[in-house]
């Protein structure tokens, strides 16, 4: 039986990079709250697994394998999503890659271009082609047409040695978020960013939580939880996707346990 008390009841969400880590945690939480999920990832098997778990929660899913840093795949992905769900109410631009811990003077040109392309250009492309359709979404007069949530990082808040390309990309997402919020606000669409700190995700490979905690910057909550989990970020994404945040736009919200911007 449908539960219209769920915070995303009847909504459709597109989440990029949803095959693992933060993206998967967001997809599953959104599904628990009543949303149908379009699962994007470059890894088809991971995307299918997330979609399977979404359906086990009683929601519809769509697997869209696409490189979101390239124009044609993005346009096809958006077309496919609208054909399946009629409209997308929530977009989460989560796809991204880690940075190269290398000084600017030693960073290879091609690696810089790759980090900017995957982390920043993808947000531009997906937001652009989703927003073109989202502004036509049907919505009651007193409700928003849609929500866009971009995944930035604490590294986008302040520069740090070795994170030049990654930090530049994530800072770019914050500025892009602010611009989109101004441009899409009159169309009744909110745009916000999340800035995770140290989160235990597959991007760190086989490193365990204890090792991550030992290498992390001090946080206000370090004794309570030294490293965040994908679910910690997902809960903030849920707030931004729900009607609870209808008067919030253009913001970049840290989810870092109080990690300083250093």
C-alpha cells in the first residue's frame, strides 16, 4: 500500500554515480522515502545492483549507463529518463573521481583536464539538459517544479596543497550552484550543493576506517565519529530533495563533522 507520508512520495529522481558510495546511499534512502530512481553509473553491474535494491524497496528503477562528462551520452540519458518517468523531480549530480595528490607544477595536463571534466563539466552538462526539461514540469502553484543537488567537497571551500585540480573543480561546482540557483529560481527550481568532508567510500580503495581516521584533519566530532559514512551525506541530500528545504537555494552545506576549511 502506498504511503504518501513518505517525504519523496511520488517523486522521480536521477542520481549520477549511483552505483556505489554516496550515490548509492542517496538512491536507497530516496527509494525508502517513496521516490522512483534513475540510476546512472559507468559501471553497469554496480548500477544494476543499485537498481535491484531500489526495486526491492518497492520503487521503480531505471539503469542508465552513460559518461556524464560527454554531451551526447548526457542528452540521451535525459531523453531516456523522461521517456520512462515522464518527468524528473530531483537531480543529484554525484558522479566524480578523486584528485591526484600532486603539486600543480608536477600535475600532468591530461590528468588536470580529466579531473575538471569528470567532476565539473559533468555537473554543467547534466544540469543544463535536465533543467531544460525540468522547467516544464507540472506542479501545483504553491509547489516547486524541481530540485537540483550538486556534490561538491570541503576541498572546494579552501585550497590545500596537492589538491589543486580537485579543489578547483569542487569550488567550481559551488559557484555553478550559486549561478544556477539564481537562474532557475524564477522557474521554481532550487539548486544546492553538499560539501562532504572525509567520507568512507570506495574512492579510498582498501583503506579501512581506522587508517582514514588516523590521516584525517581534526574535526569537532572526531571522538564521536572520526570518519563520515555515505549515509551521513544521504540524509542531507534527502533534506534538500524534500519540501523541508523549499526556502533553501544557492547554498553549499558542509557534511564534515566540523572539519576545518584547511
